[in-house]
C-alpha cells in the first residue's frame, strides 16, 4: 500500500533520520520526501511529507515507533490500490444492469471500479462505457479482469482491453 504521511520534526540534527528509521526497519520503500525546513508548524516543528510503500500490517507499527521517537504524525493518507487498469465495454450495458457489473468487481475485496464514462446514443442501440479499475496488485488486477470478462460473457458484452507488451 502507498502511504503519504505528514510528520513534524524538532529542529535538531538527526531528526529526519530518526523519522526514516522505522520506515526502513519495517521494510517500507521510500518514494519521496518533501522537507520544509524554512517553514514552521504552530508547534514550532518542521513539516515533512514522506511518501512510501509498505505492507498494510506494518503501518500502525511505523506510526507507533515514530511517536515513540518523538516524531509527530499529523496526517496519514493510505492508498490501498496500487495497480490501475482500464477497459471498454460495448453492448446493452445499461439494460444488462451496469450496477451489477460494477458491484461484481467491487465485491472481490481486492479491486474496485473507480471511474465510469458511459455513452448511450439511443435507447435501442448498443452503448459503450469506459471503466477504470484499481486493484491492490498486478495479480489481483488480472483476476478482476477475469471476473469482468466472465460477467461480460454472461451479459453478451464485448470487453476491449488494452494491449500489454513487455519490452526487453
């Protein structure tokens, strides 16, 4: 899971290292640090934004260790879904219950439809929809796509998927 965390550091040498150690020790993968050394919070601390990836079960432990080290944790924004995909559906999407199609993906617990754009030119003609699907990992995104293909097959919908290519 990707985490964006706003922390507050005392203006003393070694504070940033003290904040990063728990993330490193618990196998966090640091993505970015924005250190606002010239700014101060109302508590006269230095605001720092840290973005990292970590296993969900380690996040609470990281927060606890930061607080034990005297690091203030002002905000934590978790992003559970790290893989993103998009497809186009063509057919009688509305008439075959688009909400049921979306719910089937969302109920997996590891993927969800995060955006939909529907075009329905006439009530009697086929419609098209682009769906954006987010999942917790690549394997789970592929599994969500399999679920969508099964639902689409039952509802006689065409699924247009992006071409995936691995270039060496």
